[in-house]
């Protein structure tokens, strides 16, 4: 059994199909959120992920936005938040949600509320501790977690603080911030390790790059999938 983590698939069903078919039924797949928006098949991917027993689903800010739109009334949200919806690429997701039957809508809402986690901690074979969340965290805050920041925060990326030696066996793996923002000169997107490799950003900006990374949490090896081929 392997333990693997990926993030920010943003409605790309071809990449989800490649991942779900590549890994074994005995493997554990940890998804760091943002299955929906930007790409066309977010609702379809979410429904399948919730049925896949390999998946541990961590909430992303785009799932949080979907719940917010639903709680506030999608029709009203489409009117008052059109600019925000377009900015976040949410229109197709909301339209597909509206097309679901009432029972399927309720099922998806219940899954988003009850089958997702805000974060997950995995201890690998080498006794390394991995804090897994959508947006990441300042390691000093793991005992005083602001759950909204786990979905939205980017300030921890900009921090100049040194990694505290008391957390030398801790690592933070996150998505949310495309690596292209952190590595603007890199032509081919790859995962980004920083803070002396204690933080790992695995968001490859899939909505535009059509590429996604899957990180093995025991070996720290990465497998990259492209929309039309894997490497």
C-alpha cells in the first residue's frame, strides 16, 4: 500500500481518470481540495471522489465557495456575485449543481460537510510528520489552527521566519498557490520545495497547465500526469 497526495485538479476529468486508474485499490489517496471550478467537470469529479474508498478528501477554498453559494441560495449568488463567480471560474460548477436531482444535491452537500477534513496528519515510515491542508500553514500555528486560513492563507509562504528546529521532523504539504507564482522563471511546472524542503507546494496550476503532481509521502517521489500522457 502506498500513500499519495495530490491537489487542485479543478474539473479536469482526464487527469482524475488517469490518477484513479493508475493507483491500486489498496493505495491511499489524499486529495487537498479544489476539485471544482475553472475546469468543466468539478461536480462529476467530486461525486466520484466521495465514492472512492481510497480518497481522504480535504476541503479546499473552492469547495468552501460552493457551500457558501448553496447556503446563500445559488440563484441569488449568481446575481449578486457574478463578478466573483467569473473570477473563480465557478459558473459551470453551479450550473451543473443545479442540474442534479434534489436527492443528488443533498447527497453532495452532506458529503462536502461530513466527508471532508480541514487537515490531515500523516506519519510516514521514516517517522516524518506531514501536515496536509489545502493552503498550508505556518508550522508554529499547528496547535492553534485558524481553519479559514487552512483554506485561503498565502501569508505563511511569504514569511521570513526560519524553520524552528523543534519541528525538524515536520513537513507541510499544500496546494492553493500555483507553483508558477513561486517559480515564475520555470517553464515546466514542478512541485516547489521551500523552507529547507520542509514545505512542499504541489499545485501545478492544473487549470492552465493541464498537468498534476502526485507525491508519495513515504518516498517523496513525484509522479506527474499530463492531460494526454503521463510521464
